């Protein structure tokens, strides 16, 4: 029983050490400061871990040289680092590990806010099948995290909200937001404001005004820009409540404006069809040019391959001709060596024959001289013996 109570008491502070969590919110582009403070213990070490699990600093030693993390302060009880120019990729849970008699963990959950850009308002004119005209206002802002709130201010006291459409970027964290408002009737002196609210603005607002006077001036000058949206494309994005703005307008002025708009719309459709045909011709010319360029590129590749094949065949022929020339030269040198050796053998044979003849001649000469000497000696011996009677 006592063992269970002691284990329970020791488990509670250990879990408390691991549940030490801090939340930090920072705007994109600012500097993030991470501070870890622990009680003083002997032979203790401190370590910061990135959200990916890799070590940032172990005591005062960085894990990677040239990283974007900077050391601010290090002591046995404190390890502070900074992350300048924070991006959405830097958010996550950072951990500080304290190695002492036991391991304590401090978690810091970092959230990065991305403030949206100043909104822009676009106006397009739509027309129903029955000829009624309406104006579609589109307020859009780019790259925000989290998604902002968009409202419309009509006049000076009426603020309404319309449907929002969010489109996330490839990183999956920031998004582009748009809001659309449909106006059926309006006065040329009226103004509508698009208002953006976001956590990163700290209570401030981003406002983009739109004056219908500009739209009326565009209609009078017969703008060349085609209508960007039709009624069919706007049907799924229409808000539940339609806003009608009628300020000091009369029925007669409205009828007159509608008649003028019918004539202008007819002229506008003619110009739009001409522009569309010119655009089709331009697109076909670009497509033809692209196909011709592609064919030229393919032909160039074929020619290069043919040249490479010819070059390879020429190298093989050259190598074979060199081998044949070397074989012919070796054969010639071998035949010359054989002729030289045969001539040397003939000369040696002739020399040996001359030597034998010379020796034979000498031997026969010596032999004849000996015979002559012997005969002479005999004759001399006979002449020397004179008879005594004669003496």
C-alpha cells in the first residue's frame, strides 16, 4: 500500500514536468525568442529541439553550422535562442530538455500569423434573361493565415457580411479569400467599403472603397473590357439576402438608363465578338508556331543522331585501316629480315668455300715443294760421291 502511494506521489510531479507548455504567437517576418529556464542542478545540460525533432542547440553548441537559429544566452540554468524572420514553416512545437537527476521537458507551441494584403474591389455588370441588370462586387485579399473576415459597409451605419470563398495555397497553410456582393440598384454618388479583419492586425482594419460613380463613367465611355462573370457562374455564390440600394432615384431615370444600357450592350457584344475572333486567330497562330518549332527541334535531334552515327562509323573504319597498315608493315619488316638473314648465310658459305680452296692450294703447294726438295737432295747426294780412282 505504501509503495503504491509513493509511486503515485512521484508520478504526479514527473507528469507536471512533462506538461509544462507555453503558447507563443508571432507574425510572419518578426523574430521569435525561445527561453528555457530551469532550477540550478549540478552537471545539468539543456537542449532545444525543433518541431521536426532535430537538435538546435545542446548547451552553447549549435547542432548545425550556418543555421538560422542564434544563441542569445547560455548558463547552467538558462538557454535562450532566437529565430529571425519567421515563416509559416517555422511554426510547431519546440521542446527544451533539461538533463539532470531526471529529464524535464518544456514545450513551446509557436503559431505564425500571416497578415493579409490590402483588399481590392472589382465590379462586373451582369444581366438576367429578362433584361434586368445587376452589379457584382468582388472583394479579394491574398495570402493570410488564418483566414480573414470580410464584411461590406453600405453607407455609414449599415455593415453586412456575404459569402466567403477560401482557396488555400500549395503549402496548405495560407489562403486567398474572396467575398461577393450583388447590387441590383444603386445611385451614382453611392460608395461601398470592403472591410478586412484579421488577428494579425490587432484590432485595425483594412478598408477598400468602391464608388459607383466610376462604374457609371466606365459605362458611358463604353469600356473595352468584357464582362467577367455571367449569371450562371454567380448562381452558386449568391448570398441569401439581396441588398438593394436606392438613394434618391426615380423610376423615370431608371427606365432611361435601362434603354441606354440595352443599346450599349448590343454594341458591346459586337466588339466582344470581334475581340473573341481576333483572340482565336492569335491562339491558332501561336499553336501553329509551337508545332513548327517542335518539328524543327525533332528534325535537329534526328540530324544530330545521324551525324553521331556517321562519326562512329568513320572512327571504326579509321581504326581498321590503322590495324591493316600496321599488319602490312610488320609483314614487310619480317620479309626484309628473312632476306637479310639468307644473304648473310650465303656470304658465310661462300667464305667457307674460299677458305677451304685456299687451304687445299696451300697444302698441295707444300706437298709439291717437299717432293722437289727431296729429289734435289737425292741428286746432290749422288754428285758428292766421286770415285776414288778418278781422284
